[in-house]
């Protein structure tokens, strides 16, 4: 039975995350950014609560899995993690291997690389492997599932499969489909700022206004606890799109290729340390203000419970 609040954690990263590389510009290569002390991968490790966590890297989404695997092993090693392995899953048959499922059950951190998010769904959908991953996320405190780019986009139940950025906000430009299903109430886009994907996420939310759109900038992500509490981490920004107060939208009625009109789409921009409650659809600048809001709500609820019942 699914818990109302997952005990595990999700870390969705926008791409090109700092992996703790050497602070030497001459070593800067593709997939590498300069080292800074509080890099995202260091946060991934810290959230597990383990001094030397057992890490499984999934490179299934990538078309260059061997190269990506080497980078992650090297990066985690520089963060003093010595128990890093790669789940070399390239086909659906690979995903059915019992030993791979058992490794998921023993892991502290699972890291999903970038690439093509549809490959993740095609290979892992409706498998025991995915069921084991979801079970660990629901039931194991501090179990971390991290994903970058495609690995982040695939976390939601409803996923952006692709779409033309220049044609965004023209009906049909954004391709949607089922994701891995760790999150029911959001849709995630990555490389959000540099690749100009604002219109793509706006269209996705306009088509699915009950979902919260999360646009992840590069080297930026969100730590998601309890399935709905977002904390922004990294060096860039996270954009939240909220369509629950739309006054008008022709997204459902428009024909393919027609422009979409939208009234009253809410937008929030979060930077490191900002918080967002997906269930309440509320933004908080920091933990202190969120705690004050929670205490005020409890006080108000308590006062309401103590009020006398009006006589008939």
C-alpha cells in the first residue's frame, strides 16, 4: 500500500550539474563544470545520511553510457564515495535481471543520467525493477533517487517527451506521455533557461492545469521531500508554473498548430534556499518563514476547534 508521504527523497537536476571536478580550467570538458564546495552531487551524497553510501548509477537514457558512467564514478570518487557501481541496463531484458533488482534493494542512492527520457519509460515501465525502486522510495527513510536532465524529467507520472522550442505555445508542439511515476502532481522540464523552454512548460501546464510545472535551470535542482516539499539547490534558478487559477485557456479546444491563449498563469522564480509546497501551491523564501506559516496555521486551526458551537 502506498504511503501518503514517501519516506525517501527525490533530487531532480536540470543538467550540467557540478560533479566536483578539479578546479583547473584546463581540465574543463564536456559534462564538467568547475568544482565548488556545495555542489549538487555533494548534496546528493549528504541527503543519504551515509558516510560512504552504496550508489548505483543508471545510464540507460544516454547514448554514450560508458563515457557517462566513467564521469559519474570519477565524480563520486572525488567526493570520497568508494562504493559506486553502474547498472548497465541498455535493453528491457537487462532491466529484468534479478541481480539488478536486488542491487536496487540494497542501494542508498540511485543516480539516473541524462539522455532520452522516453528510453527510461520504454525500458523500465511496468517492470519489477521500477516497482522495487518505487517501493524503496516510499518506505525507506533517506533513500535518494537523483536524476539529471532526462533522469529528472522522467520522475513524474506525466512527462514531457519532447517538443519544438520555436513552436512552443502552438497546439501540439509539446509532446506528452507517461513517465516513471514517482510524482503524481508535477511535470518537469530541464536545461530550462539556456534552452529557452519557458513556452514549452507553459503549454504543458495549460494542457494539464492540475499539474505544477517545474523548470530546472542548469546546475540547479530541487530536493523533494514528503513527495511535495521542494527546496532549491545549486547555482541557477528554478521556475514554477501554476495553472490552477487560469481564467481562460483555449489549449483543449485549439486545433493542432493554432496558437494557445492563456490568462492568469502564475509564475514563481526560485533560487538556492527558496522553498515551494506543491500541495498548497505556496512559495517560501526560506525555512524560517515556512515554519512560521506552519505554526500560524496550526494556531488558527486550534482556535477554530475551541470556538463554541452555535446554538440551533
